[in-house]
């Protein structure tokens, strides 16, 4: 990112102060800078972040896949080779883990490091160099840099001796950094019939689809290496043709050069994926230094356009000897990761996109569509701060009602509906002296309804106390309020996950700059223990929402009312005692989040960009950004939404004063992609 500042006859360009030539005026300076592309002006500036993993296309039909600027593997797809392959494939020390060809047999030169091939495809061999069949890269789809992984996706064509296309193969390769200079390469390949063909038959064979020729020094026969599988079996004779979840080759490699050259132990572990057919696959291995999963060892596959064949593998380049326990952990992680998807891009200057299922780029989402929004309650002078729940065939909406936005008569109204259309009051939760505010509704592990909210006494030195209430008769009657958390801390939104309730709570000092956040956990929603006495966030954050993902990751979105007032997005893994935070790109209020069935995450927030409105925004976890996608009919005093996914629609409760009186609304939103 370049910024230009002019002061008298000196100009600051990209952090460097340059002396202007005598008499050079601002107009001439502007032309000079514009010509050299140094300036992006004012609010239009776009920051550039250097990613750890970069996919760099090079001359001579090569792609370099790099971590921190150092090439780890190369993709070679020139027509001077019968088929594409990955080389080099370097270990953590920088030494080669693979080689081109067999150490002692010229007729095995088709063993090209890490490569794709198959021995019998519709009766033709795509394995040895003696065959005139070829595999060619038709085009690349996308190169995507990243911090967690860099991704290369391309399309290959498989051609017979006469140049007819027999099959096509999508290839996705993802380079993922690991600790200690180690890394993993995840490979996904999808096969379909070639152009004009209805089927392609990958026949029974030991050879194919994906194989590795390790470096000579790592092989068991020509070097000092060791071949081991996931079941603890060693040597070619014991492993060949046996099913295994993974295969490992480890051995000595040469690190450095000249007088500094020395031997270190490194290796490669080759993982099968649980979604692959015939998992765990049988393996074709040799002590002379090669290994390949053999999904066609017992039977082949007939592939059609409607039934493509997808295979996923992982190669882990590791330091030191093979470790069974660690390999098991990596296998579990690999097995839980979503597959990749490739599609035409909606973004300008981008033809294709590649992403993992459930993490489609925000720019690729079709905007959601408002099906309807209607007023469902306006009986109190002021109706606000909603939550929504569908439980055991019935809709529940809870909100505060009172004479004003803040007033001592604040109570919690519970309304119900059998169809989401007609609503009636089920209960009114009151307190003799507390202004009850911002109730949230959940279901306990026992199946009972739970409210959590706060009571306020505006004239007290410590104004707030958080409460919970419970109902065992579908919300008709509620227990007496139960104080929860620390006095003066507002436990904003309790969420249940694996039979435990979690909630952030912020202190409610009158000066926002003094407010801190605690993180709580409870087994019953009645007694909360403090997990984190002070969460690592700036002073002044407040309202929040927590969302738990399928892999148990917790996501938290916070409102902030100090500094630049931008919200914060955080993540944590079990046991949730450590959080990582990113400042978002928006000021928000009353946040709530939900994950859609396809894995996308959407937030409902109050907007502060000009007119106050209730917005739906896409959440990008990696970037830490919110992207507005739908403005609900709203304005004035508004937002604080409840979110439920039902009948392929997102149901959104919220409040608004855009029609005069502050009332409760219910919207239905469709997602067409």
C-alpha cells in the first residue's frame, strides 16, 4: 500500500521521503506519482497483506508452491513430458524427498517424483513411457495464496495415442504449513469422461492413480530408509496388497553443501482419505523407493458425467523418524476437512474460484432475497430487543416491552405461534424494581426453555445484574429470576454446546473505557463459573454472540464502543480458554450469528453507516470482515435480531421504529444459491 504526503518541496512516497526538484509544483508531482502508480487516494486505499503460502507461475510451464518465499514443491506440466508431475518435493531441511526415475532401472523413468497415472483406462495404458498415451494440462482454474493454505487448481486431459480425449481430471493441490518447517500437500482429483464420451473405465490394476518415488537415500533397498504403514507393519513383503490408512517412507537425506553437508532423517507420509472408495485402500509399494494407494487393486471404476470419481490424498513432509501417534492425529484432521469445489467466478478479473465446501468466498454468494417482513407485535408503548426459537413444533419470540427504550417498567414478553403467522402472548416475566432487558431464549439439555437477560436499576452505583429463568410447560410459567455471573456483569447471550452453557459477560461501568469482558461456563444455566477473568479484548466492548461450529470451534462477534468503534471477531478451540481476535471492518450493534446448512455464516447487526438499519451480513472468518448482503425494512430504533433456519428459509425477528411505533417484526429470507 502506497501513501503520498506533500510537505513543501518534499514528498513522502511509500514511507520514503523524496526531495522534489527545484520549482517542481504539486501538479507536476501529482502527474509523476500517478504515472508510477504510487497512489491510491483517501478512503479508496486497499491494504495488501503478504500471505505465507504463495502459488507462483513461472516460465517453462512450471508453478512454484512456496511457504514464506521458499519453494517447497513445483508443478511441471510442459508438453515435453508425457504427463504432469510434482518436482521438486523438498523436506523441512530443503533436501529432496523425491527423485525422477528409478535408481537402477531405465525402463522406470515414468516414476516422476509425485505423479498421476493409471495402467489400464478403457484398455489403454497411461502408466509407462512406452505408451504413446499422454496426460496434458488443458488450463489452470485458479491460484490462491493464503496463510493457512495456498491452493492450485487445474484441468488435465487424458489422451489416447491418436489424440482423442478419454478422460478429464480436475486437480486441486493445497500446500499447508505446519510447525517446525514441516508441511502437508493435500491432493484432490476428480475424474469424468472426456469430451463426447458417456463413460470411461478405469480398470482393475495395481498401478494408479497417484504415486510417489522417494529419494534414493530414503528407499529401503538403495538407501537407509524404512517403509512402514498405519498398522505398524514394515517392509515391502508384509505391506504389499494390504489395506492401510497411511504409508510412510523415512530415511536419511543430505542437508547443506560442501563442508557443511550432513545427514538428517526426514520422510513422507502418504494418507488415504475416509471418503475414498474402498477405504482403507490396499497399497502397491516397493522397497526400491515407491508407494501408491491402489483403489483399483480388486476392482475398477466406471465413471460417468453423473457419477464422477473423486479421490483425496495427503502427503506430509516431516522431520525425523516416523511417529505413529502424530500420524494418527494428522489423519484425523485430514479426514475432517471439507473437500474443494471449483466453479465459475462472479468476481471481475477472476474466471474461476476454488474453495472448500462451506467456505465459499463472500464475493461469490448470490444476494439473499427478502420473501416477506411483517409486524407481529406492537401492544406495548415500546417493544424491542428480540430473540426467536422454534422448539417442538412451536415458534417462540421473546422481547422487552416497556413505556420507553429505557424505563423502570421493562418486562420480558413471551409470544408463541403454531405457524409463524398468528401470534399470541404466552407469558410476561416481570420484576418489582428491575428494568428487565434483552432476553435470549435457548433450550437446555433437558429440553426445558431457558431465558437469560439482565435487570437494570439506573440509579444504583452498580446498575446491572444478569438473570436466568426456566420453564417446563412450554413457556407458560417461569421460575423466579436466578442471579447469574458476577454482580455488575451483563451476561449477554448464553449458548448451549455439548451440554454446557457458555456466555461472554461485560462489566457495566458508566465509563465505557473501563469496561472489561469475562467468559463464563455453566453445567445447568443457573451457576456460572469464570473461565477467563479478563478476555484479551480492548476496553469498551459489549454486546456479543457466540456460535459453535461442527468441529467445536467457537466464534464470537463483539460490538465495541471505544476507539474507532469497529467490532471484533474471535475464534477459540476447546476448552475455550484462549481466544484469537480480529478487528472487523464495521461498527455494529446487537449482533447475532447463524450457520446456514451449507456452512456459510451470516450475521444480523445494527448498521451505523448513515441511516440506522437492521442488516444481514456475510461473515468471513479468515479475513475478519462483515459484508452487507440484505437490508431489512427498518430504521430509527432498530435491530437486535433472533435467527432460526427452517423450511429452507432464514427467519429473522427484529424490532424497528421505521413505521412510527417501535414494534416487533418477523422476516423470511431466501438463499437462492
